[in-house]
C-alpha cells in the first residue's frame, strides 16, 4: 500500500507520522512544495524577530525524523491528479502513483485587484522566503506600509516594528482582526498599536499603488478615503485562499475549499483532504468550512491518516479558535465569539489596561468567547465550549463577574473529579 | 508504575506553600505568580482547590505545538516544554482544554507542570497531604480524563488502533 501526501505543512506532516504508526509496512511519500524542510508558518513571526533561527521553524526538531520513520520526502510541485490511473503529475514531468492520497496543500496568499499591486517587489509574509526578504529590507527608518490587519498582519507587526521602521497599516475592516474580534476588542487592539507608535488606518483600503522611479520613498499609495501615503516597502497581508488549481479535471469537488465528508474523504475514492485547503466540519455549527488554523490542521491530519489506515474515525468537528500576539497584546477567540441568536452574554471591559473578556452563552452553555490580555488558564474556554458543560447557577455569576471563569470551570466542568 | 499528582481539595488549607515551592523550584523566586500549580479559593464555601496539569494521555498541547517543543518524558510521563525550542506562539495554551499551559510574558515562552522530573516540589511542600505523588492508578485522574475525552476529536492514541487489517 502506498500513501502519498501532498503538502508538508502541519496537516501533512502529522498525517505522515500517524500513518507510519498505524501502518508499519506501508510506503509513505510526503511531497512539499518549498525548498526548506517542512516548517511551520506559525513560527515565522518569531524567526522574523530573531527569537529562533530558521531551523527553529521546522515542524520536527530531529533532522533525521523523516528518514527514521521511513517517510520519503520529495520537493516537487504537483500540477495534476489523475484518479483513473491513480497518479500525480509533477512539474518536472514525472509522475507518482498512489493507493491512498491525502491533499494537504494548504493555502496561498491573495491580493486585492488594485492597480500597481502586481509589482514584484511587493511582498507577502507567508513563506520563509518572504520572511528573509522582509528581514533584509526592513531597516531603521524605512517607511513600511502593510496592507491588512488580519491574523497574519497583526502577528508579524511586532517583528516588523522592532526593526525600527516607520510602520503604517491599512485595513479594510472597521477594526483590527475583524474576523476574530468584535468592534470593542478590535478597536482596543488598534489603540494599543497606535500607542506603540504604529499608524493604523481602518475602514479604508488601498486603491492604487504608484511606483516612482526618480523619487524616494519609491511608492505612493492612494487610499479610498483620499489619503496619499508614502512607503519604501509594501507588505501585503490581505488574506489567503485554499490552493486548488491542480485539481482541475480531477473530479475532486471544490467550493471555496475541497469538499470532504466526516471521514475526510473527498468526492473521489481514495482521495482525502486535510488542513487549510479542506472544508472540514465545524464543531459549533456542524457545517463545513475552511477554518485555516493550526490546531484544526493537525486534527484533520490525524483523523485523515487514521481513516486512510483503515481505522474508521469520524470527525466530530473542530472548534474554531485563535490566539494572537499583537505587539505584545495577547488576544484569543473561540467558537461562536460573535454570539448566537437568542443567546446571552457576559462582558468585562477595562479599556485603560487593555483587558476584555466576553463570554457568549446559549442557554446555560458557553458557545463562544473573546479575551484580551488573558494569558492564564485561557484553555478552559475551549474546555467549557467543547464539552458543552451546563453552567447552571454559574452562568448568572459569570454574567455579574466574568473573572469568575476559573471558579466556574472548577465547580462545573471539574466538579465530578473532586472528592 | 508511573506516578502522578493526586489532589484532594478537602485537605487543602490554602496556605500556598505549593505555589511558592513550585515557583522557587522552576523560576528561582518565591513568587506565586510564576507557579505552575494554582490554588483557587471558593469564598462562599470556604474551600480551596489546587489545580495543575494532569499530564493527560491525549496531550492536546503536545499535538498542537507547531515546532515540536513539547515532548513526553518517558520516565515520568510528564509533557515537558523544551524552552529552547518553544517560540512562544501560544497555540498550546488555547488547545489545552484544562487551561494548564500558560504563557509567561516575561520569558516569551509557555510554562506548564513538568512533575519536577519525578520529584514534585509542590507535593513535598504540602503540609496537609492535599497534594501527594502516588501511583497513577490511584488518583482521580481517570475521571478527569473521562471528562477530557468529551473534548476529544477522535484523535487520541487510544482510538488509533486499527479496527481491521487494511489490505495491501
């Protein structure tokens, strides 16, 4: 039996390990698209700021990991899949056969259709290659314009600001991280960044980029609200989308992501999908969507591998959750952080100290949460949501004082374990 | 037989000796803020509850880590953060449904209980035997794990046993 995994991010690498554990004799081929050994995009900001060397971003610390576990590693671009012949076409012209195939091709950065954005010197911050380029170009006093203040935009901000550049952010949404935090919290993060000397423009967007040959800074950027901004370097962190191009003609059905069932199977027999490219089951809604987060990618990878190995494992759904460090201010959000219809909430706001905690309930069950400035025991939010613990009288206590979170957790979720 | 921390809140007086011992052992200061074990006070009932990592078999923290920084100590069964490898991304802090991995802003790394390499300072410091270090099958851990299993997404190693031999 030959298992082929396309994509060497967390989903693919986790899957390769599980497959080896469960299928000692099978052949495993892991195909990665980038020149470096499999690494974590999550670690890029910490490489950029100089906390770790490039090796520190690798998914496996042991350089011989793949060899030791008899996982063949190939750096190649897959251009086409032929399910009839059970074959992959590679850019080199070669082909590779499979018995079971896992698509874990992740996502790629997308840019808005703005005149001038096709300039090759405009960089994203998605790969190690991007990070190297940014590290090289960010010098003290360099004027940097960053498009987008989503998760990636925010998480790389500290590293970029630390180089001493003059940083300006342009975000389309009315706040920072609009897909993770509500208005109150997103605006608190914005105020925090401004306090740190970063200029943030929200509710506007870049409409045109002019590259000037004879003048410095070399870029003149026009915004929707009529501003003209100057920059030496433009970084685009304007979102990512699942990588699907190579699936044309394969019969693998997609709709903004690869469609999979609860066993991580695509519409084509013996082809599975996992991670940022897949529309997996969401714990909160039961629906299928692209979550594009690290914990979900690893869950997908494990479950897909178990199913590929013949261990029937349904996926009950992954909880959408994020933790973010924006120039030292830590935020997290979980599940239905935006609340649910007919639901109820508890809220604590301390603007001066940049603290915020918001809990969303459905009946007496926690279904979502947002936290700002919380670093202790933050995981209990996941625990309470995913175990659907009935809070009983603790819900009212939390509504009057959300800081009682840990007590509520110990009293309700852990009560059964206490003598 | 692996041992684990057994916690009996009924015996806890809230003296915080465990927190100080933990902070001193691992951070070199008697500052309870750096402790990996925490005492929670239920004022209405006059009750204290010590709380720390159960070293659960599921090890969400270990599986969620993007850089392989959390490893299992083969002797103690503890899930241990390798400080040099941890980049401080905090994914483990949201992945652990017990909330027992915390981010330490001053070091830029995460911290969790490592059972002090098999000789936990908290248990030694506890004057009332509210915290003891005993054979693992003695403790309330199974119940805790049962609870934790509800968070499971079919990804435990226990579930990962082939149900039928898949053919070659």
